[in-house]
C-alpha cells in the first residue's frame, strides 16, 4: 500500500478498499494487519525518539 497522506474521505475509502482487497475481503485479517503495523510503528518511533526528549515532554 502506498505511503500517502489521506486528505479526503474518498482517499480514506480507497485506502480501506485496497487494504481489504489485499486480504480478499477478510475484514478480520485487515484489522490484524492494521494492529500489527501500528505496533511496528510504535516500536520504530520509540527507537527514534531520544529518552531525554521523552522525559522532558510536558504532561498532557
């Protein structure tokens, strides 16, 4: 799937349709893929953000 910004509802709809097409319409598998990719991104982000920055970040 292409790494592009989702700017409109149509863009989002097309991306969802592509994700479902990649798994032959299996919604559960599409959701699994989404969760796994989200976890990968979180791990990648945690490795790229310095520990000092995280400690100094203001509380939300």
